[in-house]
C-alpha cells in the first residue's frame, strides 16, 4: 500500500528557524569561519523563543555545519547551511546503534584474523589506505575515502569469504556511520591514529592486540553527537 497519503505533519518551529538561517547565510554571503548572530538576537529578529533557536543550532552542530564554542558564539564550519531533513536524521539516529553493534562484532574478529593471515600485499594495501587518508586530512577533508580503503584492506587481509560477505551486506550502513563519525570535531586525525595502531598490531601478527585496537576504534566511531541529540516532537 502506498505511503503517499499518510497524515500530514506540521513543520516544527525550529525547522522553520533552520530554513531562515540557511537563507541568512546564503544571502549574506557568509563563509566557513564566520560567526552567526547570538541566540538572543536571532530569537528577537525571528520572533521565536530562544529554545527554538537553540534546538536549530543543535541540529546544525549534529550535522557538522556549525561549531558552538563555549562562551564564544556559533561559527560556520562550511560555506552554507544546506541541512539534511530532520526526519532523515531521526531515522539515522534510530538505525545507528544497530549498525555500530554489528561493526564491533564483525570488524573486531576481522582484525584478529588479519593479524594471523595477512600477507605483505595486504599490509601494503593498509599502508596505502592510511597514506591516502592522511593526504585527505592534510587537504582539509575528513578522510572518508582513506577510511573506507583501510577497513576494506583489513577485511581482505582476514581472508574470510563469509565475513567479507557479511560486511558487503551492510556497506551502505557502514558508510553512513563512517560519515557521521568523521564529521565530529577532531575525529579524522584521531581515527587515523587509531588505524595506525590497528595496522601495527596486524603487521606484528598480534591477534589479541589487533582485536583490542579495532574494538577501541569502533567504540570511538560510536561517539557521535547524533546519538546525544533528543529531537523535539513539536
């Protein structure tokens, strides 16, 4: 049955604030590093409560579009505020814990097996992936492609066809969790360091240490603002 005629939902007030802020940034030509007006000023100019403005700012933080500095205002991280629809955020928030649980179970075992079975070619692939990630970060990116390449190389190094198939079956969900994690402030460089620890253990053929390093890494991946966000119902 089609879902097209489901009951209409009323747009939340903070979603309207989000749209006005997007327009303000676009029309004002603001760029990354520029500061938004204080919450009190925004509330007065928009004719809404500070609570609605604060909720809009939190959504922008969760999406990695602004950085709220304690006592220092809110600054743009990008050159625009092209936000993801709130309903899509709510759905991702619902899915993410299951994805992270699956990643920890699968990738911890993959790292352990990789330490036992890796070849020199496997190690070369991991090193190449980390070099790529470092270049992305140096260029101002989040290192998403290098991250993908590294985890793919670890999976290949485990030489387990069935586990690799399990990983392929949740490729989209893993990509979603990767993007969510790497847009956290300071996360790209931290992930790169954790990847190096995983690689070091695999290269040294230390299965237990490799599994521990991977578990620590995936638990870091799980620390995202999205899971702390409590969406308002109205």
